[in-house]
């Protein structure tokens, strides 16, 4: 047995009557929707964690590559200056 506040039960009964369903059908659908939304939320959270981790990795790689990029820029400027 499930206990619900009276106001919620009245709202459910209104929807059930409008949609010509039983309370059981409504509760089944509501539970399925809840579980689906819960799964989607978990997936979004895992994706967000993955994006944050990728951002950390990208920042690390960028910081590691910065000295090499700076050296390449310096060498390119030297070569341009020497050829003038």
C-alpha cells in the first residue's frame, strides 16, 4: 500500500480521469518516467565529470607544450630576421 497526501491524490485522480487511465497505470508510468529521468541525470553527471577531466588533461597538455611553442616562435622570428 502507498500513502499519499490528499492533495496529491486529488491531482492524480484528476489526471487519471482526464486521460481515462487507472491509478495503477498512472503510477506505473510515473515510476518509469522517474527511473528514466534518474538514469538521464546520472548520465549527464558522468558526462560532466568526463568533460571536467578532459579539461584538466587539455590544460596540462597545453602547459607542457607552451615552452615548445614559444621556442618555435622564437626560431621562426630568428629565421625571418636572418633572411631579411
